[in-house]
């Protein structure tokens, strides 16, 4: 696999995937261009053998699948579309003298100081007035340009700043977006700006889910181009790998599916999150439309396999003591198979054995992750989604540094390894041998 081309495509996807809504929109655009047919979530389906389909999950998530010409295994790969960032509150305008600021709250477990002094933009979903009460108009918006920043406090005003500063989420994280004069509406300057961007009147806007994101572009760096530095590697690396894998799937056998959930960074407790029956409903809806009985559906589910794909912690070169002493995971050394005795990851020894054999068959480098016994373990959507689809499951991902920073770091080769693994995961048959 051409790692440079893979990295270039990932950087383009990162640029287009600025919040869960734009991530889902871009994924659906690519699926549609590749011949996938949209199936409305709440209407009857009539899928065909050999067909390729996608389902819009409330504009911020996507499920896509292929229906094989022959019978075979139900294989699912899941990732999430959201990332830690700043969320714009209603009535967002705040002023300090002539400074115009936005009132925000922190979304997810962001490393707050990394958001200071960055060029920031805004993306999300807006609802507009319509003629039908239960069907307001919706628009996905992305300003795609720097419109605000959160300025740091100068060292001259805080001589202790390099000893560490606790940032107050309500006071210190407010983005600065304008210098106001008599031409500005101080009580509605952002809403008027948003309305102009949408080419509507301010009074047409009902509500919004808008996120402030780092609009710096990603890049390849290192003496030997070893690394990718970019915002939102968590978890667009996995979204990209899932999309690439399903686009390459030939729909030869079984049902192969990707599920791009939203809201993982805040616990997945939404209708479009992993802690929902939505995916199990979609699986049931699909198999029912294919004339499977209830007994057949249960069998296919229990014999299926679920991959939870999310980034993993690589060993930090300046703080190696933070990693487990024997399970040392490095950038550019392969995908990570995650384990935890607490079952915060869905992996067990049988599922690990399956993944290891796939890696060995196709010569894909891999590593195993365990956290330090005196530290905290990570978690993601695997065990959450596995509650509703009780099949064998495993958590995997690409190793990164600076996870949940406004800008993260990964090995350039690891994206290619991850995409290759997911592609082969869908193509591996039950009877294949090493």
C-alpha cells in the first residue's frame, strides 16, 4: 500500500471532517459517489443480494453495508464521528468592552491549554423555520475559515504560567471573534453572522448544534516523513479506515457493515450513539427485509464479529514511564489490539486470536496494548455496542500521541496498516487458512 497516498487522503478527510455532522456528510457523499444507495431510516427496505447501501443516522452518524451474493458472516466495524472541542451555547454573544466573544462549554475530554492561540472555526447543524412543525428545515454549515481564537494570558501578567495553570471552563475558554463598534448588534452579532452565512434572516433560525474546531490543516512531518500531525486524528483515522474498507468490499458474501456513531466522547448515551438499540434495529430491519426468520437473525448475530475501531495510546518518548513495562506500543510499528482485565475494551483472547491470524495471513504489523496496573485504562464504544449485539468483539486502532489535544500525532505508516487490516477483515472468509 502506498503510505504517502493514504496519508494524503487522510489529510483531505480531516480537512472535510470538522464535526460529527460534516464527518457524516462527507462519508455519505463518498458512499453515494461509489454507488451506494441510501435507505431511509424509518421506511421499508428492499435490499438486493450484491447491493451496497447506507443509512443516515440523524445527520451525525452513518451505517453503510454490503449484502453479499452468497451467505456468509455478519462483520461490523464501528468508529465515532465526534471529537473533543468547544460547543456554542444558545444566546452565545458575550462582550467585554468592545470585544465580542462566544459563550461555549467544553465538549468531551479536551486538553484545554492546547486550544489556546489557535485559529478556530465553527461547524455544525442549524434548524430553520418551516411550514411543518415536526419537520423544521435543517442545514449543515461549516465556515471553513478562521473566525475566532482563545488568546492566552501573557507571561508578564502571570509569571507562574510555566508552572501550570488551571483553566476555568466558563472564563478562560471563551473564543474571541470580533471587535465591536456602533455598526454591530451587540446582542446578536454572532446570530446575524450565522444568518448571513446561511443566506437567511436571523429570525428564521430556531436552534443549532455548533462546534468550535481547530481549522489548522494537518501535515506530514519528520526527518523521514515519519509522522502525521493534525487535528481530529481521534477518531477520523478510524472513520477513514472504515469508509475505505467498505468502499473496497466486493459484496461477495455475508453482510459487511460499518457503523459511524456520534457522541462517543461524551459517553455514547444518545439515539445516534453506541449506547443505543439503533444499530441492532438496523441489523434486524436488514435481515427481516432479506426474509430471514427471527431464529436466523439470532444465529447470524451470535456468529458475527464486531470491531470497535478507535485510536490507542502510543508510548510517549518523553514520558515512557506512563506506559506498561512489557506492552510497549510505538508509532509506525503496526495497529494496536487493545486488552483490559476490567473489560473496558470488548476484546477477549479468542477475538484476539482471530485478529492475530488475519494479521499474520496478510503480513500486517500489529501490537498489543495494556495500560499500567497503577494507572487508568482507556475505553471506547466497543463494550457499549456489544451489549446490544452480543457477538465476538475486539477493540483495535492506530497508536497516537497527544490524544485529545487540539492537534494530535500519529505514525504515517499506521494509517495504511489500519486501512489494510479493515479491508482484509471484510474479505477473510470462514474457511480461509493461514
